[in-house]
């Protein structure tokens, strides 16, 4: 009876879960209609209802689960395992609501939420992709009035836009070089420093991450202008590297936590210099973090706006150029540029994945060949040992005795 009550309560929580989500979705739809956006009202209402129902009934399910487990143990002690399982099956079938259990409803809600989440992330890219080939002179994906490549032609003829892209790339590569160098130096110092000043130095090196980008840009401009350095590509590179190097440092520190210092000590004991240890042992171990840090540093630099806008001076980067175009109205040229970037990114990712899988398959083939060679050598050694006369030393010619 107690188990039937528990199952019934679970069904009620499932029903309540659906009711809250449906009511919140309907309210969001009504609110959206009043404010001119029924579609976003439905999405917002569903998400709010999903979160509220999860918090309320998630706590209830936890409490019911604890009580149910206790009740199941009591049934097993009183009636035995087989009869207790039969009672549980009957009560579960009687209390299931609309053929769905609470776990199934929660799984459905989670999957639906993930679908909305990824749709929220990638649908704008899909609309932008369509707008790059649409005929109207304003960036719109719906309705599709016709397909054209006109905007790609105008994009390639837009010299100021491509000049800003080149400036962003130059600054990005400069930031990568400076950030990797400073980040690696800071990570090596912090991981090998054993004094009380380590915490203070760590706080100082990480503090740029907590500083607003506007403050970093303005302070960099004021400091270097007092030294006679005007705003431009150099100053923008320095300003971005002040906080991007901290990202690289944290990645290097995470990698160095798994480094075995006895490798360096062994190399030094064998006569290697500190430079040789760094280039032959430490740096190869940090190669994955160097690649990841370089990619992240470049992307952070390429899309940065708050810091760059104050330090760039008369030059302009792509983000600043797009921000200035927004004031006059965007054209589909920006969508065409975004399509080019997306295609380049997907191409690089696909080529990298193909290369990675090929290298993995090659390594597996090499390991398998090595295992076969080891088995072959072992079998040959066993055959030689089996053919040798009793009392003859291993490896001695046949017929020899001791």
C-alpha cells in the first residue's frame, strides 16, 4: 500500500510537471502576442516553466526516491525478494500516468530543452547563411526573393573591409606571440615557486581577467601615450595581450600540474643543460597547451572590441568596422564575409579530424605490428628452447651437453 502511494505521488509530480510547463508556455504566448513576438514568448514561457518545474518537482522526486527505497527494503524483508518485486511491478503499472513515468517525462523535457538550446545557437547562423545569397539589399533570410552571388562580389571589392580584416589578423598573430611567451613564463614561475609570495603573484597575474576591457584599453592608451607611443596596431596588440596572456598562463598551469619534475632532474643529472631540458623535455610536454593557447589567443584577439577600440587609434579592426557600419545599416556583405569564415572554420576542422583519425589509425597499426613481432620472437624463443636437449645451455647448438 505504501509503495502504491509512492508511485501515485510520482505520477502526480509528473502530471504537475507537464501542467506547469504547459501553463507557462501558454502565458508566454499570450505575453508575446501583446508585445508583438508570440514565437519568442512561447520559447521564453517554456524555458521558465521547465526551470520552475524542475526545481519544484526535482526536490519532490528526491524525497520520494528516498522514501521509496526505504519502503522497498521493508517489502523485501517482510515478503522476500520475488514477492516484493511482483508487488512493485503491480503498483508501478497501476500508478503510471498516460504510459509515461516521471523519468521518461523528465528525459523528454531535457531533450526538448537541448533541441531549443542548440536551435537558439545555430538558427541565427542558418538565417545569416541564407541572407548572404538572398537578393534584397538588406540582410534578410525570409522571404527568399531570389538567389544571387552579388554580395560576394561587392565584398571582394570592399577594400576598407578587407583592410580591417588584415589588421585584425596582424594584431591576432602579435597577441599570440606575446601571450604565449608571457603566459608560459608566468606558469613556470608559479608552478615552481614555493614561497609565500606565490599567492600574491598569482593574484597580480590573473587580475587583468577581472578588469573591464574598457579600463584596460584606456589605461594602456594613457600609459603609452606618455611615453610617446600613439594609438595603433602596436598599442592594440599590447592592450589585448595584457589579459589574453592570463588565459594562456592558466592553461599552461593546468598542464604543468601533470608534469613529472623527475624527468628534468634526470636529464640534468645526465649532463644536459637547462636550455636543453627546456627545449627537449618541458616544451614538448607543453605542446598541446601551446597549440590550444595559440588558437584561443587568436580568437580572443580577433573578436575583441572593448579594449581595442581605445588603443587602435586611426586604424580599424573587423569588429570596429562592423560596429561603425551598424550605425548606417548593415548590408549582406557582412553575411557573405561570415559565410566565408564559417566555411573556412569547417574546412579546417574537417581536415584536422581526418588527419587526427589517420594518425590514430597509423599508431594503432604500428602497435599491432609491434605486438605481432613480439609474439613471433616469443614463439621462436619457445621453439628453440623446446628443441634444445635436456641439460644443454640455452642458445647452445643441438647435441651439446654440459
